[in-house]
C-alpha cells in the first residue's frame, strides 16, 4: 500500500508499580527513555506523522522529549487503550495506515513492525501476537475451528478455558484509519475493568467481514512491556546481550559479554579487545587492534588503531589517533585530540588539549586549553592555569619542550620549541626556543632547626 503511515504511541499511563515520580515511559533502557526508543523505531519506518498520547506526567514527558516531529495528544483521564487512541485520531488523515505502539514496549524491531504494516489492506487488519509459556496478564487470542482470529479476550474477562490459551495479544496492530474512525465510537466499557478496550475492534473487524492477519516477533523480548523495575532490568540485559553479540560478530573479543553496556551507536574494527564493565555511550568509533581495559567509560569518542586504554579511564568527546596509550585512571574531556603514539597516563586530566605526535603527559597533571607540539614531555604534577575566574586562556608548548615536575604554566603563555622548564617552576611569561626557565624561590638550609614537639 502507498498510504501514508501514521504511528500512534500510547504513553499516558502512570506506571504506579515503578514506584517513581518519573513517568514510566521516561525510564531508560540503554541510557535512553523507553519512549525515545519507540519514537526512533517509528521514524525508521518512514512514518509520515508521529502522534504520542500523554496523560500522567504529561509535561515531564514533553519536556524530556526534544522532538519537532511529534504531535501530542492529551488523555486527561485514563479510560483504556481504545479511549487513548481516540484522543490522537482527529489528527490522523482518513487515508492513512495507523500503527499502534506503546511507550513502555521499547525494543520491538523495525523489521517486525514493517512486516506487520505490509499486511494491511482495505479488508485486512494486521495484529502482532506472541506465544508465551506463561501468558498470565495478557489478553488471549480467540480463533475459530479453522484457525482464523475471531476476537481478543482480556485476562479479567476470560473463562478458565480461554485462560489456557498461550497465544496472546501484544497490543501492537496496524489498520487503515478509516476503519478505526468507524469502530472507536462503538466501543463499550462494559467489562471487568470499566475501560474502553482497543482489543474489541478485532471482533468488530471480523463481524464486518475483514481478515485478521497475524504475525509474531522473532523473540518475545521484542514485545515485552515494562510495569516494574525488575522487568526494566530484564529488558536492559536482553538489549545488552544483543549489542554484545553484534560486536563479537564484527570482530570484538569481550572478556565477558554479560558485563558490557552499550548506550549509543558503536562502530568497531577487527581484533578489538574489551575487558569487563566497560560502558560505551553516544557515538563511539573503535578502530582495529584497540584494547580497552576494565571499568572504562567511553563517550562520543574515536579511538585510533592500536590504541590501548588502561583500566578505569574516562574518555569523553575525544579524538585519539593510532597507537596512543591512555590511563589507567585518566580522564580525557571534550575537545581533547591526541596524535599518534601519544601517552596520557595515570591521574591525568585533559580538556580542549591538542597533543602532538609522540608527546607524553605521564602522571598527576591537568592540561586544559592547550596545544602541545611533537615529542613534548610534561612532568608529574604539572598544571596549565587556564582560568582566571572569568575567562579561559591558551597554553602553547612547542616541539620537544620538557616541562619539569610540579610546574604551573599560567596562561596565556607560550613555551617555544626545545625549551626546558625546571621542576617546581611557575611560568608566567614566554620562554624562547632552547631556553631553560626556572621560576622558584631560592632554597635555604637552616642548621640545627628545632623540630616541633607535641604539647
């Protein structure tokens, strides 16, 4: 069908079992609110319009969702799924195919939904079902003797025989908008819940002579909803296992696939090694032969081929060339650029630092708003004093500069190529090429100094 696709996402529920002041759909899987996962999947289907029905915590949901392509519909009273869909329907064009999704069912695959949408015709409604060993809590799919779907009965309205049915309703369906607009006003709340069930339209469609086409997801986790934090954790682990499998298939060795968290988009080369408890966030690019130690957090960063990241390092918004060495316990903040064969060692912090090829900042230093040339050596305890309380200033170190330990470089300052800074110096003005700069008080040794005694 060439009809426009309108997606309606139901996200109005309170989620009382989450025991949270935050709306349920804003709880995160893989670092992103569940609702945002659903929206991203809807966009990947090429939806013409995206309608989201909100109710409980509506303002929090809107404030936490930066999206210009969403049309919001308010369900002031939660009177059931049929009532929720009806709130969005006035903004849906009559010729559209409507796909119904749920803000607390975040991991349905786009391919599963596309296959569902492809089944919709003028006389056919498409329903996503799943077969469960334990169908407790779900609406059951009722079929006739020929196997054709006739209706859906909710758990609280089902007979003992119907409760034994293992094929259940996921709530996800696709149908032409014109049919929805005809059926929804006919819904009744004469049921155990006193709600207007969207599922009742299945029987209406059958009565009208329509076929109910059924498909199922590849894995039941695709359609698992979240009602409590335990279920949220189950989905998180399933999602992370899928990410681990994808990385391993691409050439990554994971020390333990169960102890990796991917919270963004990761691209990898071959022969990458990732140790336990590593977190990858945002957009991360990892080239061939990179090794990442235990407990590292890498966010929106690029790691060049052969780079080694030692344990418990944090890399955020940095671009790192090949064969660099980082950590352990290093922190690279946004704007850091490391050239090839650089080294940033233990307890070193960088920020907006451009570090030239072969340069080293080995330990216990802060280098911010700085440009370092090639083969620079920054000694332990060195600080670039880049902030005067109002403005930031630049430090420039030329090629082959040697900075002695425990030095303070007060920006703005330039140290030209081949210069040396004596240990313990506070440098406040330019150092010319090849010069030795020593800026510290003269040492005095006082003989027979009486040590203080405890009183």
